C-alpha cells in the first residue's frame, strides 16, 4: 500500500518543512489538494504553491484538482512540477482531451469520482487514465468520516480492469485502511491520520503495517 499524505492537513505556515518531514518520514507520494471555491465549497492553493514546495522533495507530486474547468490549468500545474494530475470527472468538459493534455505534458493522470457519481461513469476512460481516484468523503475538507460503501466501487473497477491503479481519498486512518487494502486499493491519501500526529514516520509506518496485516 502506498501512502500519500495530503498537505491540506499540514501547517501551511511552514509547508516546505512539512513536506521535508513527511519525505523523511517515509511518505510515498505528496498529495496536493487544489480547491477553487466553485467545484467545492473551499479554497486552498494554486500552482504557485506547488512550485514553491517542489524543491523541498523529490517525491511524486500527486495533484488533486477539485476545480471547475481543470483542462484550463493543466499547463500551469505541469510547469509547477506536478508528476500526476487528477481531475474530477464531474468537472471536466472533455475528460479524454484533458487526459491527453496531461500525458502530452509528460505527467501521469488520475480521474476522480465524487461519492455520488456511479462508478460506471469512469468505465469509458479506463483505457486512457493511469489511475482512478475514488473519493471516500465529499470533497472539500480534511478530517471527515470514511465512507466504507465506496469500497464497492473499488472492487468493481478491480474486477473490470485488474491492472488499474486505484487511489482512495478521505477519512483513511488505522481503523479504515484495512477495508481499503482488502478491497484492492493501491494508494491511500491520508491527511489528518498523518499530519494530526506528532511523529509522521510512525503514523505512516503504522498505516502501512495495518494495510499489510489486513491482507494476511
Ligand atoms: C478532501 C481532500 C482529501 C483530504 C484528506 O477534499 O481531497 O485529500 O484532504 O484528508 P483526511 O485524510 O483527513 O480525510
Ligand atoms: Zn485529495
């Protein structure tokens, strides 16, 4: 199981240090939550912050765009140093074209589904995207409760496309990561479960241990 701490739960007053700390603590990816106050009722950061933290780690920048018209901002997030750009199916005018634009820029892709979006909606894009992101909370905020019924979507995709990389995002912690591992999740985003702890390395290690134990 890969762990992608979400910097939304980090101390924004010292983001560079926080990114260095989770890198040292064994994070696999850095999950960057971009929100525009339109697609979700919250506003966070933009490409300039991605660029500012890029030099603080070599880890994979997993950029989660919770914004309207994501296709308009792909070039800026590529330039800022995103290794992967995930956008919401619900926000994309032309998902296939957006996937292509991200790939042309040399980055990996992800298509994200809100909890209310049926999993079948992503099926036409399974041969075009590198990853599917199944939201396990309503996008917009960290610290929400895990929606366990979303594991049915994970199983459905795994069955239809066994080699597809699947990420879940929202409410992942020591109590919920076991169900995710058993459903076939490959990457777990964890915000409060990491940044809410004092020892980031221990938090990441314990999450990985729990995921491993669930598969024994
Ligand atoms: C929510 C974000 C998530 C969130 C995860 O809209 O996409 O990445 O920050 O935070 P936790 O792990 O605390 O639910
Ligand atoms: Zn996210």
